[in-house]
């Protein structure tokens, strides 16, 4: 079949033209599909945004909870610091008290040592034996003792003073060798000097 083509007239081909429209319809999507794809994309983006919003909301709530705990931690720290200061002051006062007591005890010991160094040791025990001893009432029963106490009118028998306690003399150093001279200073210190 021969075709005459006029350039001003469009050529119409029935067979192959129907086939190309189907190809054009397959290659070009319809408006309903485009709207469906846009709606699905918007729904997906909305789901992602809602999920992100839930996680952000949880994170903000956790952050607020942490902030509240940190505020409570500040007050807790102040309470602990106040208690530590109280305990510290208590220990310091006790240590100061113990220190003053120790200083007092050391001073007493030093004073006692100084007094002992100044005291001349007793040469004999004759002074102690010459002290008056109180008389003692000897009775065999308690009834006799009561009557003897009622009959006693001398104050030396009833109100006898206690005998003075015997002082223990400091141990004298051993006798020095004859090649040493003993020197006693006015403050009571004793030194030995070698004699040539």
C-alpha cells in the first residue's frame, strides 16, 4: 500500500498508533498514582516525626528529672557540709581539751621532778621512828570496843592522826670511782669530773 503524504495533513496510521498510546500510558504514571505516592511519603515522614517527637519528649522529661535531682543534691551537699563542720568542731574542741590536759599533766610532772631534785634524801630512818605512834585499844568483842570508846576521853586515843607516809628516797647513784670528782651545781644537777 502506498501512502500519499501531504505535508499539511497529518498522517493517520491506525495499527501502530494504538500500540504507541499504550506504551505512552505505561511510561507516564497517572495522577492517582502520583497522589498515592505523595500521600505515602507524607505518611512516612509524619511517622518518623512522631517517633522523633516521642523520643525527644522522653529525653526532655529525663533531663528535667536530672535537673531536679541536681537541685536536691545541692541541698544534700549543704547538709553534709554542715554536719561535717559540726563533727570537725567537736573533734577540734576535744583535741584542744586533751592537749590542755596533757600540757597540765606535763607541767605537774615537771614540777614534781623539780621538787624531787630539790629534796635532800633522808640520811637515816631515825626521824621516822621517832614520830609518835597512836595508841591502839585492844578488845576481844565488839561490845567491849563500844564501851571502851565511850569511856575514852583523851582525844589522842580516839582522834589519833594518821602517821605520815614514808617518802621513798630517790635511788642514789653508785659511789663514783676515786678518779672522778663529784660537782653539785646550785640548781641540783650533779656532774662528775675526771681527776688527772
